[in-house]
C-alpha cells in the first residue's frame, strides 16, 4: 500500500525579552539554578502577574510578518496540570483567543519550488522550569530559572508531506524570528524547540490518520530523523495489523527511534479557564501601526532585492538571504568589493567552506566583511589573480591582517608587465622546444589540450604571479607565430 505522510508542527520560540513574561526576573541563559526565580515565578500566595509589553510587541511583529490576523482582544488562560517543574500547578497560556490568528509562510523546497504552509495560530505563554536527572542519584533536581520565560508557540496547519518539508518550514521560521530580532534561535540552549505531529494515511484518502506527537526536538537534523523514524514505525505497525494510538512520544537520537512517553491529553484534560489575575489584552490600531512600521526587510523581500539589485540567481539570493547576519555580511562585501557576483561566490564558497570546517557562524568569521571586500578590490584591479587570492584569504583567516598588508609582506603582487611576462614565456618555450613543435604540427582539437600544458608551465615559472589573461593572450600569439 502507498502511504501519504501528514505533518503539523508546534514550534516553541523563546522571546528575546530582558525579563520574564509576568515578572521582572532576568532570562539570562546559564545562570546558577534557581537564582532567577522570583516569588511570582514560584507562584507564592498573594503575588500577581504583570504582563510584559515587549513580549506582546514581539508576538505582534511575528503575526504581521506572516500576514496573520492579529487578535486585538486576546485572553490569557490557565492550563492546569501537575508536574514537579510547574510550581503554580498551572501554566499561563492562551486557548480560545490567541494573539496571532491564521497566517502563512512560504517555504522553498529542494527542487527550487515554493510551497505555502498555513499557520493556524501563535499564542503567548510562560515556560515551565526544568527537571534535572543526571547529577542526582535516584532523585531529580528542579531548576526554576526558566519558569516564566516568555514563549510564542507557533502552530502550523497539517500541510507538510515529508520530513524534508518539515525541516524547510522550521528553517524558515528560524530565519524569520532571527530577522525580526524576537528570538536568538539557539536550539542547543532551548530557545527554539519543536513538537512534531505525525500521521499517515493511504494515498488518496481524505481523512487524517491517528497522529502521534514527538515532543521537544531541538535540531534540524533530529527533526528529520525523528519524523522518518516515526513514519516507519506507524507504517510497520499498521501493515502488521496493529493500530496507531494517539500519544506523546520522545525521540532517542542514539537509537534513532521514538518511544512512548504518555497518552495524548485533549484540551479539556487541562481544564482551561480564563486567568482571573490577568485582564484581556486590548491591542489598539496605533500600536499595530507602530509595530508594522518597525518591521525589517524580511527574507522573501531580501531575496527579490538581491536578484533585482545585484543580478544574483534565485539560488544564490536564497542562500545569502537565509540569515540576516549572512545577508548583511554579503551586502557589505558587495559594496566594498564593487562586484556583487564575485562577492556572492566568495561568501558562499570560500568563506562558507572555512566556517563549516571550523564550526563557526558567520558572526564569528575570522575574516571580516571589510577584509574580504578589500581583497576583492585587489582582484578587480589585477593586483592579484584569483589563485593568489586564495592564499591571501587563508592568510587573512590566520590573522595576518588586511589583503594589502599580506600582498605587501609576502610579495604576492601580480605581474602585469607585458615585457616581464614575455620573458617568462620565452624561457618556458625554449625549455620545451619539442612540445612547441608538436603543438604547431597538431590539429585544432589537439592544440586545445596541449595549450593548457604551456599555461601551467608559465604560471609555475612565475610562481603564480603572472596575470592569467595576459599569459593566455601572449602565449597564443607566440605559439602560433
């Protein structure tokens, strides 16, 4: 039987506010356990939550960026459940009236096509604390630093049909929240976590199958692997005569499998009701207008501008606009270097390879945009060749200074003096007289292959410093003369 995969995602985005959503406690990552939990976060009797306006502003920014309806009157509710790291015995969240309603996000697939993924809603809520099991023999430690941290939970429609589409969607959300500056996107620190709802159905069937939720997956690679593993499990289960049970599961990356965590609760199990301590949030038109005016250029707009302004291909524009930091770096290099296509190649290929090798993000690049732009100027004015530029780039990465300093200190200036190049060529041709005769006696097809030999010898003799274009022109003239 042919199966179709149906995937919907819930992405928990930690908002980059300085303080928590309902208290003044700090949200800094990595502080000593329980040093950033106030009486409000601990749910002590008599304390009252006060809403952080910045969290509201960030949620509205996201809603406007995905062309969503903004709930101009949204309500906070209590989601009741008992767990050791939930000190109040309930989580403040939003149920019936979320701040962000229906919207959409376009994703780019591997074949270059675009697919629109619906966003059902995005709502504000507070994070819970964290249970620690590693350092306590037979016990669990509770760290409440994270309790009360503002989250925006982004719920998609079940519009994805493969693990790769799901990863493309998460990457698009990740890029968008970083462009907006509302989340640092650090998945290793839990700033962006994903719950994957996965089901299968026979191809052509309209009704959805029974779904399972894979909880708290925190890397793009694991999202793809977890979904593929769960799909395989469900197919094998059904084909063996079993039935999929709706439940919450965890992904074990070491075993590459999902395992049951608990049966899936329905919304009524949480006994949602409006929080009596928090009034409805009323968002006025003037607030919406001010947030709309503050929106930065977003990835789709940046991609289109890179193509129209710099003449880049759709693929290059998509890669370079994939993060705000990379897009800004490229633009600096393009402006300083004076050649956008050359800048795109160096940023994507040489710089990309260097960063991958060293496991760095572009913000940590050992070669600054100013340095790379300066080097491209020297390629364009023929001070150095493309081949020598790779030596200069490596030296810049090793901290040897600007391109000009390296060219000067290492004596890498390209030879463009025609007389000097001709002298090198004469020596090469004299040393290879037999090959010269063979070249002159050969037909056009063979000459093409033999010509590369002479170019290689000339560049070797000049230690790579001769201008390749001049070498080609002068060499052709001498061989055919």
